[in-house]
C-alpha cells in the first residue's frame, strides 16, 4: 500500500499556517521516520494521512489494497473508551454475543463478517503485549501510560494492517516494552511512518523525513546519517555567519575610513579655495557638492550594511535552538565522593496497600559528583524511590540516611512550571535575588523567550518550552543544585529540545540521578553508574 501526498497545505482555524505545498511519496514497504520540531505539524500531517482530519488544500492518494492503522499519542483523550472500542472491535464483539444469545439478524452476521474467533484473536494479541489480564470492558482510564501504548500496539497484531502510522509509540514504554517494539519494527513487512524522538528507534528506520514550516525533506538514511547531514549543514551555516559578520565589520570600517578621508579632503580643498580668493557664493556651492558626495557614499555603504545585517539575521534564525542557547550552571559546592544518601534494607508501601512495592529490600549509597540511573520496568516504583531519596516519603521498613544537599526535580511534565501564570510572571516568581526587571527580561531573551512571548500563559507551552523555562527560572534564582534529579525528562521533548537538556546536564559538574529508558540520553550525559535495578 503506497501513499502520495500532493501539494498539501494545512491552515489552522486561527489562520496559522502549519505547512504548505507538501509533496511526498511513501512507497509500499518503506519504513520512514517523520521528524521536526514541536509545533511544525507532524501529528496534524499524520491525522490528515489517516483521514481523521481534512487538509486546507491538496490531496492524499493511497492505493485501496490493505488496511491503514493509526497509533496516536494519548494524553487522556481516550480514557472513556473501553479496550474493545479503542481496538475498534466492539461492534464485532457485540454482534458475536448477540448471535450466541439467539439474535440471528442479518446485520449481526454482516458486522461479524465470519470473524467467529475474534475473541481468541484479541486475547492472543493482548497476550503478545502482556495485557492478557485485562478484559474488553475495562476502560482506558484504568490503565497506565505504558499499558495504553501496548494496547494500541496490540492492535497491529489483531488487524494485520499493510500501513501503520505511529505517533511517539515509545513515549510511555519501559525498556522491555521498547525492545519488544524495536523487534517488531525490524521484522515488520508493513509500510511504517513513525513520529518519534527515540533515537534508538530512529536508527532502525532507513529513511528520515524532516518536516518544517518551509516543507518536507527526505534523507536517504537512518537517524545517524540524518544527524551527520544536519551537522554538515550547521557547519556551513556557521561559516556563512562568520563570513557575513566579517564582511559587515569591513563594510562599517571602510565606510568610516572613507568618511574621515573625505572630510579631510573637503577641509583641505576649502582652505585652498579660500587662499585662491574664490567668492563666498562659490565656496558654499563647492561645500554643498562635497557634502552631497560624502552623503551618497555613506548611503551606499549603509545600504550594503543593512543588506548584510538582514542576511546575518536570516542565518541566525535558521540555526537550531541548541546552537542559540547555551546554559552553564555553576559546579556544586559539595566535595566529590561525599555520601549523600545511604539506604539500608529499605522497603516501602503506600498506606492503602499492604504489599511492599519491591520484593527485595534496597541497599545503596548515593555519592556527590557521580551520575546514577535507576532501572526498572513500568510500575516498579522508580518514582516512589526518588521521593524516598528526596525525603518526600519515608520508608516503611529500613533506614534512609540523608545528608544536607539541595536538589532540583525535573519530571517529564516539567511540573515546577505552573500553568496559571504568564511566562514573565513565572520568571519573576523565582526572582529571590531581587534582580531588576530588565535583567529578568534579558535572561528570558537568553533562554529564547522574546518580548512577544512574555504574556503567554505557561499552560500553552510545549514540553521543550517548559524545559527551557525551568532552566531559565533556576538561573534567575541562582539556584544551582547539588543534585539534578531527572524523571523521564526526554519523554515529551522533540529532538532539538533533547539536545538542549542533554548539553545542559552533560556540562553540569554536580551529581545527576535519573530515571530514563532513553539509552542515547543516558550515554550522552555520561551516566555511568546504576544506582539500583528494581522489579
């Protein structure tokens, strides 16, 4: 099954153009990664391809053979659906049970379409993704994020589609779930179009298509190849920027030298004319003519300088955010190797549940200056352990010894940013040093929040914007922590934002404690120690 995207344009109801005149051919059996910064319209494009949304103009042409299956991102919008409804087989299940209960109407047989073993097939598909303990009437709001993702993935086993559209399919999967999904992708014969920031997944896909407001570009290689091409483009842009800035400097310098030489020539010429006894009226004429000549030269150089400034700004606007934003937190004042946390035979359970989260007691030490990760599957209590380490929770049994240290907790929602205030109000709430207003706004600009964004409510920010504002607020508060605690920090970020947080944490010289299933992120921030692995 192939798809042809022809001259596609989508304009939001608020008149914002997401993309226009897109052209792309997805051939049968291709496996394509769709990348691009948050807000460029990746999810919208996928909804248009799946016919859940209509384009403003243009068309999607697809062959009629086979089935198209769409795996969406989920943020609670499907919570009222049952498992059967989410899988799109509720009508068949109802028809089957109606027939078994004696209702042999033609509509029931038509709906069932001879799929008499539908329940067995559903059970097998759910078992493949470790969901066979769930019933078809269970509502999605009762499932964890990882279980919801695995449910939609189970639909692939159930429907056997010839083309599959996936929007961030690994966002909520643990390491075991991701490995199972990677294996599926490698062995699938279906046509795949996948939106993802998971670089391990992107490297399994032999083609990358980058969507932006200016169009869509196909790169004939996986993510590593794509990244090499982007680095080459970035180096070329930076070289252009250096050359343009050098030309601008020379233009201004030349203009100043010419103006000074012309002024000296005019003065000398006027003195010679006075000695020669040239009449005053003629002197005034010659002076005006000289000033006009100087002004004309100035205009020529000013026009050249303005053109160069415009070209420089265009190049700067093209540079990725990770190149425009450089953060550098101070080093922690704690000496390396200091014992910050010691866990001795720690177990924990919540008051309403008598069973401990872990079957074995935890024993470990957290030392200053090291970088640790906590490993475990979804539901194994990783976030609870982080709260025990910070003192937010106390162990049910065992001892958790904590020395004095400061920490900043960044979760996948960047919940240190409140929804209600505007960007500038959020920044001002961290102004514990009583910085003057203009300094706060300078720091906001440094973190790529220009004046026109300051009154934007924080609830409208993307994950990447919340991440940048979090770092901005910490900088305003001069709050360099002893420990950065990161709980799935890359889950809701695009690749460019991941590069920003990666560079920030990599350059930070204090202690890092992270929960993450993103192997590339752990590798790039040099997270070399496993604090504990929990089941």
